[in-house]
C-alpha cells in the first residue's frame, strides 16, 4: 500500500509518499509561501533517482498546493505513480490532538473536534484542517488519518499533566499538559530498543529531541510517563526562539512594566527568546556556537543556559523513572552536534551516564551512533528521527487493522 504523509503549516506543506511494502520513500517535497500575498509559491519535488525539481507558481491556498502535489506525483516525467488511485491512504500530521485525537480515521466527528480545539491550538489547527478537507475533496474514496504529535502522551498519569492551578481551568478550558514531538520520541525509543535487542517494556528511557523546538521525554515500559512540553510547545527546554519554562510572574511583571499586550508578550516568548533572545545573534544553535568560538560572551551564555536546562530536566525525569537505562539524542541539534551532546552528558556519571568522547566527536553528522563509554551503566545513543515514516506506519496500521 502507498501512503501519502502530509505535514501542513500556516504557509507551507510538506509531503512524502511511502511504499509501505518496502518502507521506501517514493517521492517527497514541499510547498512554501502558500497564501503569501504578492509572492509566488515555491514547490520542490524529489524522487530518489532524479535531480530535485523546483518551480515557482501561484499558491493562493492549501487546496491549490495539494492539487499541484498530486499532479507532480502522477506526472509522466517527474511522478512515481500512474494515478492518484494508487494512494491507499493519507496520514496527516497534527501537532495537537487535544484530549481526544491520537491516531484516528477522520470522520465528521473528528473534524468537528479539530475545529473545537482551535482556541488551544490557534497556530497549527487551521492549516491542518485546511489540508485535511482539501485532501478529502481530492481523494474522496480513501481513508484520511490524523496522527497527533501529542498522541504518545495519552497515557501520562494525571500528576504529570495537571497544573497546580484552580482545577476549574482544566475542566472549563482544558488547560493541562499535553506534550509534543511525540511521534519523534516514539520513533527513536522504538529504534533504540531494536538496536539493543531489548523489549521496550523492560527499559527506562530518556529521549532528547533537540532541534529548533526541543523537548525531553521519560519512557517507562514503553509508555511515556512525562515530558517537558506542556499546554503548548513552549514549556520546558530553552529553544531556538522560545523561552521554555520561566517563572510565570515574569510574564505579568513585564506586561505591567512595558504595557505589552498578550499578543506582544506571546511574540516575545515564542519568537524573540531562547538562543536568539540571550545571544542576540541567531535562533540557530550552529551560528550561536560560531560566535561563541570567536569569544562572544552572550553566545557563550546562551549555550551554557541551554546545557543547564537540559541537565536539570534530564535529572528531574530520571528521578521520576527511578533511574535510566538508555539516553537518546535526536533532531537537528541532538543528531548533529557532538559538542552539545558532550556538554549535556558531562558530570552525569553519578547517574551512570558516560559517553565515549572520541566516538562522539568522530561520528558522522546525522547518522546512527552508539556513543556509550565502555564503563557507562547507561547506554547513550544518537538516533536520526523519522517522523514522516512513523506517521506513515501509524496510518498504515490503523487503515489495515
Ligand atoms: P525543527 O524543530 O525546525 O525541525 P531541526 O530539528 O531541523 O528543527 O533543528 C534545527 C537546529 O539544528 C538548529 O539550531 C541548527 O543549528 C541545528 N543543526 C542542524 N544541523 C546541524 C549541524 N550539522 N550541526 C549542528 N547543529 C545543527
């Protein structure tokens, strides 16, 4: 069966077509600048055996973008299937599934629920809904599936997800911790168990997804029991442009002092903080490290704060698990940056975490690696994440069940 995976953002849409019989990616690409006034959209399309195809066309909405994607997939020159009918199902990434959606075939009820959670997910829900509705129209005879980033956290115990604020806010507004990046955490935890030849059910694992957005999860017996992101992807780790956890009073204090509106404050915490906020250089960890190397004090401070947050959060999650067998690094920074891995793992030997610095530094970027020191009690692994494959697999599993 062939599964099309769609990941829609407000002005972008990424796609990958998988052949689930072989696990191969047949083609992938993306559309950028959808609905951006005064600007042509950009489409990229790549099949493994051909050069990347890039073109500029008008992309007024997600529906038009998807029509072009389907044309490309069936194009005699650039395509990989003869007809859209070859697509067995579509898996849509949704960031937030609220309390109800995990991996679900989309019917009327599911769509209605997605609309109902727009207030708690105003950035991601609208483009996802647009993409789902467009796909349903273009491919009416197949099943459309949503795979929520928050699905991996469905079994977190209440003490992990309830905030210590008046309970009525949970009851009325569903203010609680949901967790994000779950598809990535789930994928790498499964790959780690496979590599170790162990059953996930026998392992205590900490998975660190460190990218533009960063989160750390604690997994016991294959079930995620806690994670650092909460009501939104803002909680927890310091990130590229997001602050991560800060004293909530800082928010009300700054609003009173500066007269910022809630939206302006949101913008500061989501888009002007993190690496960018402290360093003043860039949200990109690589660029901050370059400036640090030249002796820039604030870039150095930004990196130190990042390591500090990571250590503190890993420590808290290990305490929750009562120990750890496996520590995994993944995503842009986790997969690619040996210096970050080494700084986070430094002085963690009291927990049994020791990495082999030589192996860590010699690792080819973005590849699988076992960087465990010979005398480490905890296995430390670097595992490239593959959220799209995981979405395709979850989609395949539910439609063939
Ligand atoms: P997103 O959350 O947008 O998917 P990514 O997982 O791609 O983000 O991570 C982006 C981060 O990864 C950036 O901070 C970038 O500096 C870092 N990164 C990407 N490639 C490398 C690399 N080769 N070396 C070090 N850091 C890298």
